[in-house]
C-alpha cells in the first residue's frame, strides 16, 4: 500500500511537471502595430486566456525588424510579410511558417500624386517603398509584370513613416505601402494607382504569415495550435460584424475607424482547414509543391535577383520551412 502511494505521488509529480512545461509563463507575440484581426484578441485578453500564459506584445515597424527580433531570441511568434519571412528562412533563422494570417489584396497599394494614373506612369518618377517587405516585392513584381523600364524609375527605400514625411516634403511622387500609411498618403493628395491583388492573375501569392521559433513550437506545440485557433475565432468575429471589429481594433491601435475597416477589409482570410490543403501549407507532405512552397520559391528567386539573398543559399526544398501540423491540430481540436 505504501509502495503504491509512493508511485501515485511520483506519477502526480511527473504530471505536474509535464503540465507546467506545456505552458510557458510568457509568450512573446510580435506585430506591426497596424490594424489586424489579432488585435481583437489583444483588446479582450482572449489570447492570454487561450494560451494560459501572459502575452507580451512586441511591436515592430517592418518585417526586417521581426527578423532581428527572431535572431536575438526576443520573440516567439510574429505576424509579418511573406517576403521578409522568406529572407529569414533562406538565411537559416531557426523559424518556420505555421499559418497565413491574411492574403494581401488592397491592404498594400501604390499611391501616386497627380499625373500618375496607371502603373506605367511611374517611369521617370521617384517611388518610395519599405525595404525587405511584401510592398517592395509587390512593387518589383508590378514593374516586371507590366514590363516597365526599371532604370527609368528612381526607387527609394524608406520606412513607412519616413515615406509619409518624404511625400509631404515633395521628395517622392509615389509610394507603395500598407495601411495606415497608404491612407496618410491619400489624405495628403494621393490616390490609388495599383493594388497587390492586381498581381494575383499573374501568379503572385503575397501574404502575411505567422512565423514561430522552432524551439518554442517544439517545446509548446499545444500553445502554438491554441494561438492559431484564436486567430480563426477573431477572423470569424470580424466577418460576423465588420463594423464592430473595426471599432475595437481602431481603438486598440489608435487609428480612425475608417482606416481600421479599410485595412481589415483589404485582406483575404483562408480558414485553418483550407490552409491545411495543397493550395496553402499542405498536409505535411510535399511541402515544396504546396501553394506556400511555390510562393517561397518564387519569392526567394526574386530576392536573389535584387541581391537581398544569395542564390546559392536557397534551399532545395521547403520541408523545414513550412509546418502545417499546428493548424491541422487546431482544426481537429476546435470548439
């Protein structure tokens, strides 16, 4: 009897250690600071509850900053663009793509001043763009698809806030950027010339993705799946009542409600179950041939072409870069 009690106590002790290990004290979530459905979970604290951990929200200005945070082990999960995520993976950062937070449609767009009415009009003009971003990728893709003479365009790498300042000083004629900065350019006399969604017919899949530190995901797989479930819940919440969601997000990020509504509505949201198919992250097999795998190949070739990464560093396949396990688990265990 005494021996059985000791074994029971030992088993209980082991279970408590496993349970503790499955829940980190803090989860560091990085986000751009703009309007996104995840801000609904920040506003109501539902992410902390779902993860059973304190969430530390880490704001960054661009995807390049997110890569820096990952490199210094300062964050666990981040929501940022596919282009910088691809660059980080090629540079062998120990991270992986676990889901698509939103496909970029009109959320990022080219804003032009008077006299620029179509994409061809940027020849001979000064165009700002955020370096190492999906906006840069989209701009370069638009130049290529529309067969523009790149040598006739003055391309200026500027952070979003710097772009707005340059626009107001008259230093640039156009800018390719995301909300809310796109709206700032529009309110200062600009108008939409081209949107990232216009590239979809040419076979470009440009999106924002959730990226996680591999070591964190391996240690806390259930936390990662729970994170993705919350994302889907907030997408559903937004779709059910877009106006209410936009008002909550606007208050959370300090933006006008119209800006938040424009931003949230400027993304397309594949469901978690859709993302587990070959069209997106796949089912864990043949990742390179999945939709995201093909997008990584196309994006990495583009980045190599502009000198952002080295061609020889591009991996032969993307099996180590895409992990659909967590979103598939999230779908199975969804309420």
